[in-house]
């Protein structure tokens, strides 16, 4: 079983290299695509990417560990990042953080047992005049309130359910 998974990942990486090219500048887009689809970057993936791009595995690991969006830790389907800058603090970020933790039943740095959600802190999202701000996957939400958290999470749940129905019907199960 694991051999099939490795073969699948190798093939997927080869296809990404065909799409992005085999230069050093392709590293981040390749890693982003793999992370988006599989929610994690395993040692096998990092070593395979290093081999096909002809760069050091240590360099790949350095990139993965430097960028919080790429770390090798497992993430849920929806990665919720709450800005922790002083401007979001002044806009009552703490009530939004409490609401997220209460609604999801997890703390920051954790993922829900069902794999749907992960909570993370992040540095500035560039929305200082519209805080508190959260980033869910690649979508920014501004002026977030505890009430708005519940609406946002409900929308994520609907997307998750719609995707699950699509997969059961033989559709695409891409995590984007």
C-alpha cells in the first residue's frame, strides 16, 4: 500500500515539475500545490522534490520550515490564521480567538480530530485598518467579530459537505 502511495506522489511531483519547470524558482509553487492537496509535506515529498529539482534536501527543508504556510505539520482542510499584530489586538482580536477556539473545540496550533480545521496565529496580513483579520486558506476576512466567526465557519462546513458529495459522485476531490 505504501509503495503505491509513494509511486502516486512521485508521479504527482513529476507532473508538477512539468508544469512549473525544474528550476529552483519552482520549489515554492510545487510545495504549495502538494501542501494544498495533501495537507502535509512529508520527508518523502521533500526529498523527492529535492532530487527532481537537483537541490539539497536540507535546502528544501529550510524553505518548508521558514515559511509558516509550508511547514510539514499536518493541517486541516481549512487553515484558519488569525492576525496577532497590535492593531488586531486593539480591534478585539482576543474575543475572535476565544470564539474560534470555543466553536472548534481546539486551541491555536491544533487541528480538529475530523481534519476539517486548523487554527494558527500569523503575523501581519496587511489588513491593519480592517482588523481583526483572519486568513482561511487563501481568503482574507476583515472586521471579524465573534458573530461573524460563526457565519464563516458555517460557510466552510457547507463547502466541506459540498466537496464530500462531489467526491462521492466521482468528482474532483482537490483541496483548493
